[in-house]
C-alpha cells in the first residue's frame, strides 16, 4: 500500500497521507515518498494549487512514527530528522499555493507539515500541538521557527514549552488556522477556498507568493526590490493582457498561465 497517495484533478495536485492504521505517523519510507511527490509537483507546469489531506478521520498525522523511532540507532534518528526538514522545506518552497486540510489529531511533525503550507483549513474537531517537549525532544522539522513567525513569540513559547494540545477554536483565535468548518462541511470549505485561488492568474499568484515569502526574510527596502522584480515577471504575460481585455469587455478573464 502506498503510504502517500497522489492525484491530479485539473490544475490541483491532491496529496493524501495514507497510513490511517498508524494515525498517519511518518516513517522514513513515507517521508521519502512524500518528498518524491513534492519534487514532481514543483516542476509540473500545469499544477496551480496543492492540497494536502489525510486518510481516515482520527488524525491528519501524529508526527514521527515512534514505533519505528524506538528501534533506530542515533545515526538513523538523525537521518530521519534531516529528511523531515528536507521534505517540509520543499513544501514551503513550492511555487504553487498550498492548503493543508486538518481533521482529528495533528501533533508534532503532523502540525509542522501544516505549518510549512500556506493555508490551514481545519474541521472543528481538530486538536493540534507541538508536543515534542513531552517526549524529551523539541520540534525539529521547523516548528520552533515557523510557529512564532505565524502567531508570535510569546504564544509559540507557551505552546511548545508546555506541549499543550490546542482546540480548533483556540488555534483559530491565535491565527494558527486559516479557516475552521464543521466536519461535514470541511471539503466544501476547502473547495470554495481553492476556487478563490484558482480563479486568479497563475503566474501572478506564484509571483505574489514569492514576493511575500522572500520579502519576509529581509528588510523592507530589500523586500520592495523583490516585489518590483516579481511584478516585472508578470508584465510580459498573456494573462495580463487577457485581464485588460476582460475588464474592457466586462467579462471574467480566461487565464491560461502564460
């Protein structure tokens, strides 16, 4: 059985974590499989959006597979840790916007995967947390860096140092989640949000994401230079001209991604 399922529907790549019997915990093979899929998406010209979800209703992912971890020597623990970082960094650096769909439990590396995505849409029954300090370790796949950048240093310190499990309502209130929906409306909510992204010019969307992501790493003066270069990438596109014609003709533009 594939530990990660992949399907492309029109312009959207759908990735499904597929170890429901292990609450979608990550073993090494699963990380490798996910990494291969992410690389194929990165260079795919027709993919405009990536949606990552999970099989089963109990958990998005509870993080590292501790049953595997307990049998590993330190050298292989380091190998797995490096693979976590490599794959989640690759997700964060995808040019396409990314949505993580959360339900059930999202702990440790499961939440760290979600933090590497641009948006997190969750069911109202979700429980999330970076619980590693309760296991004698720390978040090691980006959690100590991405969470404070998202919700602020003080809250990130509270959640990580206490290993607190956080309800959907609290996670939404502190800005960790993009949207929360009742479980039976989750897919509808994801589809509606996806359509809001897909209706816009693909090159413009990717360049806007690039400008924001890169600009947040530098001072504002450098960020404005990054923004200018990203804008200039859209000037020669056919989609820009199509938008101008659509405006003058009072119709919706038909973007082709070129």
